[in-house]
């Protein structure tokens, strides 16, 4: 806009006035800067949780109940999803309308024309493909669908970390089991070597004993490695450095009463209502405009509803199997306890050898460790079942592993 002489003089006078004001005064007249509120190491802004909540999340103690909150704030994948969601909240990324999508397709097409005949042909093909998937584009931009999808990823990640925590303790037990097995193998190898020397054994017996020892030493190293790997996976996925030493929670107890009180049919109904997959399917169906998209969305919803029931039945059966396996293992431990008592009495009277006593002691010690392993297997199955009931049913039975 052009300025006439009178208006121009007024503007220049204003500029001269501002130049005559001291720098401090200019600063005072300027609008105050907004406080920068960034969260480079966490998902939520500082103001979105209380000081007490942040203090609990940032202490050096990992509790079972705070795992999902830690995943939300500090898991690299989950945090990046939510931060990206927030940053795009007002950028026209979500809740696109039919007109929005068509306009974007046509604008992209027009901007691609004129380079060459081959480029124009490629642009035309992309345009046709994009026009054929308008419904899908609208569905995938829906805020509710995006939110449910991110929530599902967050919960799956939290449940996977719970399983890794169980893995820390089971790998520790496996290491102990392998250690006592290796010691027993060494005794058996020495026995085989002595028999070979006196002519009552064979070289093959020695070779077999050596191989068994090597196999169990390998199992010991693997268990130790698994323990370190599981711990590091938990730490880096919850915001700690891989070599940190926080206090890691124990796994909550699971009792027979908790399992026996389960009503599978009631929980299947809850799973239908809680499933992230079904919520997404239902919203996609509601948004479908074309007959083809609506038909596909209907079929997907029906298949996933069947999958919810299948998932719940599968994890429930796995839970019952784990419960039964623990019971059998407890009975085995009781039997081996009685066997050791008998052998101990027999050794005192001379009817049992030192080797028989050592073998009975080893069997019982190994059985006790196996009982602890079966308890963790039961806990793993139970918490998987609960997570499926509470939202993860619908995409198959391996999603939290």
C-alpha cells in the first residue's frame, strides 16, 4: 500500500520517537516472552503432573504399578508417538474431511504436472490410487483412531516390559539351576573317569559325560546373558541408562483363589468392550463412505470380534495349564523331599552310598528351583490374561511377548 505525504510523515515521526527511547524502555514496552514449556526427555509437560507424581516416577525405585506411566513418559517409541501427536494436533493432520483429502490430492497432482510425459503419467496414476483410497485416508486421520492406536501400543509395551521383569527373575533361577547342574555334571564326569581307570566304564561314558557338562555350561552362560539382557531392556525402555542400578520390583503374587474366581464368559464380554482393536474397527466402519470400504470394515470387525473370543479362550487355557504345571511340580518337590529323607536314613545305616545321597540332594534342589520357575510361569500367564481382558485381545496371542 502506498502512503501519501501526510501519512508517511506520521510514520517517520513514530520511528524517530522509538529510536529516541532508551533500550531499557524499549524492552519494557515489548510484550513479555512466553515461558518455553518443552519436554525433551519425557512425553508430558512438567505442568501436567504434580511434583509428587514426577518425584515418584524419577526416583530410583521401579514399582509394578508405575510401569505404564514410565512407558508413557520415557519409552523412546511411545514417547515419540505422543509428542508427534501433540505437535501435529493443530496442524491439519487429524480429522480430515472428504473435501480436505480431495483438495490435497488435486493440489499434489497439479503441482506434479509439466515436468515430462513420464512424470505426468506417474502423477496421474498416483492421483487415481489416492482417489480410490480417500475413505482410508480419512479413517487413518481420525483423532479417536489415532489415539486408540497409540494407547494400544503403550499398553502392549508396558505388558511386554512386565514380561521382561519376570524374565529377569526366571533367568536368574535358570542360572542357579544350571550352576548346580554343572557341579553335578562334574561329579558324574569324575565318576565316569574313575570307572574307566578301573575297567568298569568305557570311553564312550566319559565322552557322554563331557558333552553333558559342556551343554550345561553353555546353558549357564546363556542364562547369565539373558538376565543381563532382560534387565537392560527393562531399564532403557523405562528411562534409565542400560547400566543403572534401580531397585526393581518383585512380581505380584498370583493365588489359586485369583484364578479360580475368573469367569471366562464375563471376561470375554469385558474384552469386547475394552478391546482397542474393536474400538478402532468400529470407528473405521462408522467413517466408511464407499460401499467397498464399508464392506471391508464390516468384515474386519467381524473377524476381530472372533479373534477376541479366540484370544481370551487361548490365554485362559494357557493360564489353567500353568496352574496345573505348578501343582504337578509342587507334588514332585514333595516326593523328592521324601526321597531325600529316605536316602539320608539309608546312608546313616549304610544301605545307601554317598553318590546316592548326593544325587537325591541335587534332585531336590533342582526341583525347588523348578517350582519357583513354574510360579513365574503362572504369574506370566495370569498377567497376560488380565491384559487381554483389559484391552489387548483381538490381534492374536503373541502380541505381548
